[in-house]
């Protein structure tokens, strides 16, 4: 399996990006080729520092970097020799099967949509992020790719999220929930009510509306929302988890008795921390584009980069895109009136 990594993408690139690449090469023997795009002098220096001489590694020199201040579409059009664009080009040419980047999310969405195009039957891509819940891991889609979604887009997200949950996370019949402000059918905006009608008339395992607390208290396997709502939910959950651990650490060190209790419960705290730590999940698949694309957190550490490459390998191995194409085809065959004109 062949992966292209944007070596200059992310807040801590290329140091953490290269370190994560080395970790992936060491841990995943089924990673047969790893392209790393970026300034070759800087990348070679980092790989040399880590003593990496793996024959599966190939550095692809680029002269530009997409900055976080860049406009997404302009960055793709004007910075054609950027590390992000060149990584996507490797997938377009067939040299790589997946692209991973911790860089500009909007540019990653634009580059993959423009260069790779969309899968048949899909009108907008959606970012699928993994959220830990009390009993499992749910797929939240969309987490920021399409902030002005239409109802039919969320129907397509439901199909794609179901495929991901079933074939990557292993849930036999993933339950789908629609993010809203109440569990009743009549609750929500005009937009969510229209989405509700589409989902209810489908053969998907639709459980109805879910509220914010349901993400953790009464979770479904796939949670649907537009990109604006999903991004707010995801970042709020991430910030809350960080804050809780900060508060807990501060309180546990206020006295010797509390410190002793913390030592005794250290393993339990570590387990919960790992469950809520974005680094362990690696990256979020951008579903709907005609190629495997994984968007990693901008602040990705080496561990997060390594796990983002793992997510890419899982998506290739489980044939996520061909399964999405087949699922969408079957859905519209059974529901011809649902097709977008």
C-alpha cells in the first residue's frame, strides 16, 4: 500500500511529520511505499537525524508551502508546487493510493475535490471524525468540509458514514442519528426537518434526532450534521476534554493525600486520556473524493501523524471508496426519486 504524506503540513512540520513517518515505516510492514513531499533539504536533514534509511521512503521535492492564512482555492491554483498539492498529485497519477496532510484543511478539501474529483453519486465531500463515546466510537460527519450543506448532502453522508462505521470500525448495522435540538420529529430547523424526512424514508438504520448529550450518553454509530455544526461540536468536545484533564490534574496535586490517590489511579487516568486523545485517532477521512484522503489535526504530534497514516492504510485495506460507490449505487437504484438533479 502506497501513501503520500504532506511533509510540510502542520504546526510542527517537518520535525513531527518526519518523526511520524519514521514511526509508520517501522510499525507498518504493509506500507510498501511512503512518499513525503516538501523541501528536500529540510526533509533529508530530519530523516538523517533520525537515522532513517528505509528503502520504502521517497522524498518528493517541492518549493512551496500552503500557509494557514492562504485562501483555500487560491492556494491550490497559485501554489501548484506546494507540498500539499504535490501529495494529492501523487494520488491523481496513481503513484500513491492515499494522501495524508496535517496542513490547511480547506486547501486539502479543495485540492482533493478539484484534482481527484468526487465519487459517482456524491455531490459534496464530508469530513468523518471519530468521537469516543461511553460504549463505542461514533463517526461524526460532516466535521467541516461543507458548511452550506443541502439535505441531500446529509443523506449521502449517512451512506458514506455507514460504510466507514461498518467496514473500518466493525459495526454490523450502524445506527444513524441526526444532530438536532430535540429528539422529537418536529424539533429542529427547517433544514434538519427536511433531512429527517429523507432519512426516515430510506432503508438506512435511522434512529431519529440526537442531541448533544446523546453523543456520549446514548450514542449511535453515525452522527449527521452540516460542516458548520460538526466543526463546532468537534472542537468543543476536544476543548472540554483538555479542560477537564487540566482541572483534574490541578486538583489532584493540591495535597499529599490526593497525590497518593492519583498515583493509585494512574492507569485508569491514562486509559481515559488515551480514549479522548486525538493523537490516538490520527486523522479524519475526507469521504466522497475519488481517492483516499486523510486530514490530520493541525497540531499533530509524531504519534498523530503515524496514526493518520494508519487510518489511510485501513481505508485502503477495507476498500472504503469502492464500498461507498456500491452503497450509493444501490441506494439510488432503490430510491430513484432521491437522486439529486
